[in-house]
């Protein structure tokens, strides 16, 4: 009878930037897709890929919303112009 070893990987994503989290998720999907050493996974890779794509879209949306607000705040901070 084959002994199965359970491995639990703990990764702290709290200190990573958004881009680093997306890069890590993308690397995990790429590294595990069609990998003969990891055929049975506890998590669906298609779901992980969807989650990474959703995170990427959320980051892009947040950036698009932040830039106009940032410009508006700078305009308010510099009004009235210095004489």
C-alpha cells in the first residue's frame, strides 16, 4: 500500500504587491497545468485561473477610478494658485 504524504504550503500574500500576487497565481497555474507530478490537485486550476483574471480586472478597475480622483485632488490642493 502506498503512503500518501500530505503537504501544506503556507504562503503569506499580505506583504506582496497586487502585481506580485497576480504573477504568483499565474506562475502556479502555468506550473501545474499538465504537470505529470501533480495530477490530482485539491483546487481546480480553471477556477484559480478565473480568480487570477478577476483579480487582474479588479486591479485595473481600481487604477482607472483612482487616476481621475487623484488629478481632482491635486487640482483642489493647488487652488488658489500661488501668487
